[in-house]
C-alpha cells in the first residue's frame, strides 16, 4: 500500500497518487465509518477524495499548528499496523507519503516528488489541482524514478553515470551538440541554450552556449529522468505522447465533481494528447538558479533520435529575473500566511521580506519591453499593484487580522503573473519546428555509431568483460574485488562496473543486486550518524564505504567541524532535493571557499576471504588510480 498526497493551506487535496491497495483500504474505512456514499452513476468502486481529506484533516491540522505556533512540525509518524507516514513542506503545501516502507526511504521518495514539482510547477503548486496534464506528468516522472531506482545504481546513488567513448566519437557528439545550440540561436534567437544526449539512462554529452547558465547536477538528474520517461511512456512506438505538454484546455470545468477531476488525473496519457507525427515531446520546465532552487524557465524539447538514444534541447526564456523575484515574493507570502494572526514578529519578518521582494519585482516589471507585455500580462500587473497597495495599507494601519487574507489574495495574483509570463506556453509551440529540424541533423551526425552507443549503454564496463574492454583491464589489478562504486561528488559523476548479474566464474561467489542496494542503504544510515569510513561483512562478502575531502591541489583534508555535528542540520544524502554533499562541505569547512573543497565517495565489495588490510590497501589504490578510468587525476585516499 502506497500513497502520496499534497494538501494546501485549507487542507484540500491538490494532488494524489496512490495504488489500488490504498484505494481499497480507504473504501473499507469509509464503509466502516459510514462516511462514503456510493455514486449510483459510477458504482461502488469510485474513489472518494473528500473522505480522504476528512480522514487526514486532523493530522494535517495538527502538523500546521505544530509548525506555525511551535516551529516543531512532525517529520514522520509510525502506526501500530506498520504503516509509516512522512511529511515535508514546500511553499505552504504539505506533502505526505505513506506506505509499509522504511521511513528514510519514504523521505527520499517524498524529496524526489517535491523536486519534480519544483521543476514542473515552480512555486505554483496549486496548478496540480487544476491542470490534469501537469499532474499526470508528475505521476509519470515519479513512476519512472521508482522503476529506475530499483534497478539502476546511478539513480540509487543520485549520480550521473558517464558513458565512456573514444575521442573520435566524443568529438563528433560534442560537435553535433554545439551545432544544435548554434541553430537554436540562429532559428529561434535564444542565446542561452543547452543540448544534451542520454543513452538509456547514461549521460553521454552536454554542450552549453557561452552565455548560458551552467546546469546543476540536480538539473541533469532531472533531465535524465525526463529522457527516460520519454523513452518509456511517450514513444511513438507505444502510441503514447504529449505533443504540447499542458494547456488551459486540460483544466476541469467549475462544474466538474471531485471524482470527475480524479478520473481526469488518472486517465492514460494517450487520452490527454494526440500521438504526434514528429515524435517530439515539448514543454516548459524550471531549472536551477541561486541556492539550487528550480526557478529559471526553460523551453525543453526531447527527441528520441534512435532506439534508446535521446536528444534534449533547452533554451532559456527572457523571464529569469522575473521568476526569481516571484519566487522570493511567494516565499515571503508563505511566511505571512502560515503564522498566527497575533504573532507580530512572524508577520513583521514576513512583511520585511515581502517588501524587499516586491520592490525587486516591480523594478523588473518596469524593465519589461512593451512588445513582451500581452493583454493578460498587463491585466495581471495592474491587479498585482492594487493588491500590494492594499496589503501595505492594512499593515501600516495595524489591521493584523486582515493581513493574512490580503497576503493570500496577493499570492493569487503573483501566481497568475507567473502563469502569464514565466510559464506562458507560447515559446514552446513556436520552437517545435526548429527543434524537429535540429533533431534530424543530430540524428544524421550520430547515425554511424548508434549501435555502438546502445551496446555501451548496456555494458559501459563490467567485471565480466575484462578481456574486451581496456577499462576493465584496470580491474585485473585488484584480485578479490567483486564490485565498486566511485563517485566524484563535486560533479556527481559515477564510475562503476555495469550491473550484469550472470553467474561468475568459479570460485567467485554470486553478487546480487539486492546486496548492493542493502550496502548503499547501510552506508547511508551510518553516514547520517557522522561515520565517513566503515567496513563490515556478511557470510559471503566484505564491504567498505569511504567519504573524504580534497583541496584544490588534490591533497586530502580533514573537516574542521565534526561531521556528526554537521550532518544533523542537513537533508538526506542525495542531490535531487538539495545537494547534501555541497552543504556538507560548506558546514564542515566554514572558512574555506566551498568551491576549493572536493568530496568523493567509494564503495567496495570484496569476496569474504579478503582481509581488512587487503580491502584497505585496494581502496587506497582505486582512489589513487581511478583516473585510468575517468581520465581525471586523483590522489590517494586518506583514511587516517
């Protein structure tokens, strides 16, 4: 049984994703309490969101009171029957995840969900209630992540696995991507652009135009998720696709019942949009800016250029500055609306932040070219100014009880402005023809080695192919080594043998995927306790995990603040929902420039007969010689 729910400040459900077991469980509870009424038109199996809202309302209300009045909200609840619930907030919306799963795992999944919502909706989470296509896209991405994380070690580790190819192939790829960004500028007049290629879920290449903002690791992980979703759910071969992403036509009418809205949310994608002839997925996404928050609007075009090979074209719209200030203003609105009306300090703090954000926002609005101001945008700006003046008046006159409602009303106008400008879909449709032409050019450029790339995606390198690939001959220097995972946490690049679980040659024991997943989770639990190095064994294998830091010269350095102390204030180890490793560096080295400190992780699996001294010695050598695989110079691992 599993369910994800998102509640707004009125405790209404704006998004729900659940399995059949949860639906059956809710129906039984409803029948037992007499709180559900079968719909004679739809039958007894109709899922009643109103009852779900009633059922969770006491918990949600308690959570909000604990957060607003005591600053001590719940993070999780464990029930007697084994169900676990975890909570998180974003822009005043409460995200809930419940299942018969480990709490840490539920928190990780909920963080992924919030990250996806940030990339697709920005600060306007309410769009999930009114836009069925947007809600469906969130569901698809969550499902894609859930599938990948159960079988792909790079997704499990929230890292990018680089596909290793020779210099000639790499040169051709980079040239094709550079030509793509040049054509985006020529054909569409967008100078800030990126072109990325993924092979299956492996990162092959990226080219960014000179004026473009660098893509963060969380952006690239999100793009990899989008690429995989496109291959799995939006391919022409499967007859399922979204041609133009979301639109106002997908919004339920005011007369729709909650149940009809639910059915609109869960209908197959093939019912949401027609199968496109061009096999191109286009949409608007928000990528990272300051503080790794997804607020910069980009048009995205995703084109499968061969089986398993995906081209992603991105170009930034002109609304970056507006979107940044809108995000700050809505964050301040959230502070005001979440505090009690009689909490003067909280209201004062929120108003100070809002005044600063609104000043910047109005300055940005003044600089918008008249040619870019549509009638809808112009109307939003005028209403926004009126509501902001009203809120300032109420605050200056000390009408504390009216401040919250005025702030909520201003928040509605801010979200309308967001939809009219930053999330306006006009550039998406306008760029599709050019994106199709660019995709055809890239397809032609890589056509000679697509089969090679598909094979590489399956066996980037593996412990069972040492004789055929030079990258695996490196492993011959480590007798007893069964598997390893090396991650450069500066750019979150993973180097590891591919997971091919064929029976090994005697006398090596069989390493299962489950053992690797258990190793990673075991290491994470100890990392959260501040342990940066550990070894352990079971009846078959010996395991080792290390996390260490290096300075700009490549010399190992020790934290100035105890990791056990630093980690208490950090999110779960990962990248999607906040870069744990970057924040760990900033906390452990408070006086160092964080960009001069590098972080690395290494997992090793040896046969059980390997001694601790052997594991330690080989771990040092892997850290020191991994450049033979990655091409990036490294230094010995300091375990002392």
